[in-house]
C-alpha cells in the first residue's frame, strides 16, 4: 500500500502564498503533490491528541500539502515555513490510480453533475457547537456569508483526522458506508483520499499521546461550502452521524480547505498554475 505524507504548513510572516507556490513550482522535478490547498478554517478542533502541535500559540495553518511519498520537503521550502505538522498514511492504490484526472473532474464538474441542495438550510437543525459535526450558529453565520457568491459555489475539501474508541471502528465504517451510499452522495460528498495512519516508534512518523494516536485520515470533497452546510443541517445526515460517527470517535479534527485556484482560497479563480 503506498504511503502518503499529509503536511500542514504555517508560513513565515514574510512569506506570501504566491511566493510559496512559486518556490514549490520550482521544485516540480522532485516534489509532485496530489493536493495543494489553502487552509480556510477549523470546523472541529482536536480535544486531546496533538493539541500542543496543532493549536499551541494559536497557530494559523496556511497550506495543506499531500504528497504521494514520505520524502521530506525540499530544502528551498524550509525557510518559508514557520510551523509544520506531518502525518503519514497508507492509502489504497485504487484511490491513487489516475488521481489527478479524477480530482480534476471533481473540481471542474459539469453543471448537470452538481446535485441540487436539498433545502435543509431553510429550516436547519442547529446545535450550540460544531464539535459533533453539527451546524452551530457561528458556523452557520460564516457559511451564510458565501450565499450566492462565486466563492460559495467553489469546491471545498475537508481534512479529517480520526482516532477511534476501542472496538468502535466498525461503527465508523457503517457511517462511511452511509455517507458513500446516501447522506454524503446526495450532496456531492466524495471521500477522495482515505488512509490508515502509520505510527513508527522513535521516528518522525510517530504521532502518539500517552501511547495512543490518530488512526485514520480522510479528505472529503464537496461541490461547495453550501453543500457541506446542507448536509450538516439535515435530519437524515444527523441521524447517521449521531448513531455511528460521534459515538465511535475518541478524538477528531476537521479543517476546511480550498484547493489552489478555486473559489474561497483567496488566490483568485485562476490561482497559481502548478
């Protein structure tokens, strides 16, 4: 099973996003990313695992970079990076086969291939917090700011890190099956990268807190932030989420990202052509 590196990067104050992308592009002979995304915001914060590394000093993450190998980032990039958090995961070959073509089709769909919103946001199910992957008032307000805009119609990718309670992984797999079959699919949701975290004793692949650590990583695609909100606000999604996903997790985090050149990534629709 191929091993991929998932890097979260915080750029130095003097480094601009275009400057980082230009340097990354200059290393195209040695580094061939699967995913280059701008981190937009936290959806769910980790509560116990890797919190010093991910949240200390209110770290603002700028870039999600997913590479199809564990080769360290090339030296020209290191002076541009202030903080880095990396996890390695084994990803099934079938997901990586012709990945760029499949991803391009997801990011540039035909109009008729984008599912309509189900109307959940007209009478949304709202919770006080988004930590259970529910629509909180604060998250709802943020998403509503994109309603009807070009940015709101741009695709988003949600980076998920997952740690399962003992004996509860099967429950999460049931959630994943329902996501793929109905609750996510009907909103255009697609788990385009899913992998098992690799933890090796005493090296940089280790991610452990008191002998425990992350178990899986997933990158889920949605046609727009509005499709994501439509899912969270729905009764059909929350019935499955509360039954299978929430009880199965010891810890998790979700980061909303936008692949470079799309909508709300702040670079512009053309972005940097890498």
